[in-house]
């Protein structure tokens, strides 16, 4: 177990290091031409541009800029926005909990819907019930995020005014008011995501239900519900958990549309704002956090898988 844990942690760190380099150079390429000129304006004097260039460290070789930034990032310093003069860590500390909460709530909704429905579809594979379950979910999945988000917002503002509040309130201040703000956005995220979980659960369950140990369990007279929901589901969980970790990583920083529709000051909306203002420093820090969340989601799943299937440790 210790060797498995070490390999996964080393792999996650290596991936994050590579992504940090890609993110840094992509962030520097966000603003074409001279970054100092873009910040100071085209009419700024050469002395002003030179001072900004020096203050931002842009007069150093690009590899030295990256090493300085990476060293500071290890210390928890993600720089200061040259546009707003705010510390990037402070901005991210405000945005990330909102996106994290929305991602977890949306993922919980997708799992609560997707796994039971996927098991039901697999146990009746090829039947009318199977198609009756899958087709509506695939239709829901086909709708773009702005459609589901706009539909949820319309329901909240027109018919669920007592259950929905447009003003974001942190969970620590008022849990019920926070739930009023986050429930509809979470549904707009979770319901369209549920078909992915359903399809993966169904495919994995169908494969497991055809295994010899399932036939042996039926021969021994074990109840069908126990075979399906205990033995088969546990064996079918590893690929489902892997997908859930992947989805979580995508959601944390990929909720641009939903956060914009519901005016939630989360990480996705913050990235859009940073890009529109060409704030290379802030968008680099935000992208690094998004990459870290993606890696963390998959790492947590990798660490949980041995508790579901002990054979993974022998690979």
C-alpha cells in the first residue's frame, strides 16, 4: 500500500509540475506583444514601460521568470495582479470555495441519479425499461450547459421564488440561505452530468453481471438484490469512481457558463473576467488551481480504489 501511495503521489506531483510550466507560458502568451505596454498603455513613456517591465521581472529570460514564479508558488505566493493590484491568493481564496461547493453538489446529484439508474438499466439490459431509462437521459445530456442553466434560472425566478435566492451567501454565514442560492445551479450541473455516470455504471455492471462468480452466486441461491447491489456493484465501481474523479476535476474550473448565468463569483467566472481584462498573472494562478483540483480529484479516486478492489495493489 505504501509503494502504491508513493507512486500515485509522485505521479500527481510530476503532472502538476509539467502543467505548471504549460500554464505559465500560456499565461504569458495571453497578452500579445509587450506585456508592460499592454498594462501601461500605448501612450506611456519608455521610462514608464521600462519600470513596469523591471517590476514584473519581464526583463529576465523566460525560463528564469518561470523558476522565480514556481519558487514563489511553492511558498504559497501566486503573485499580485498588475491590473487590480490584488494578491492572487486572496482572489482565489474567495472564488475557489464557491466553485468547489457547486462542483461537489452537482457531482452528488449526478451520482445519486446516475448510479442507481445505471444499475437498474444494466439489470434489464436490452429491454424496454433499459431504453426507457437511457433515451431521456441522453436527450438531457445533449442539451448545452447554457440551456439547462437558463431553464433552471427561469424556474427559480418564475416559479420557485421561495426556494431560490439570487444573492450568494456563504455556507458559514447561513447554511439555508446558501442552499437557496446553490441548489438550482447544482441541479443545472448535476442533471446533465448524470447520464455520463449512468452510462458508465451500466456498461461496467453489464460486464460484471456476465462474470462466472455472478453465475456461481445465483447457483448458490443468493438473493438477486444482494448479487446486484452488493457483489456486482462493488466489482463494477472502479471505472465509475475513475469517471467521477475525472468529472470532479473538470467541474471545479469548468463551470464558466453556469456561474455566469447565476452570477456566482466562482473560479470559472473569475477566469473569464481575468481573460477579458488580459490579467496574465491572475489567470495563470487561477489555471494552476484548476489544474491542481483536476489532479487532486483523480488522486483521491486512485487512493480510494484499493479499498474497493484490493487487486489494484497487486498491479
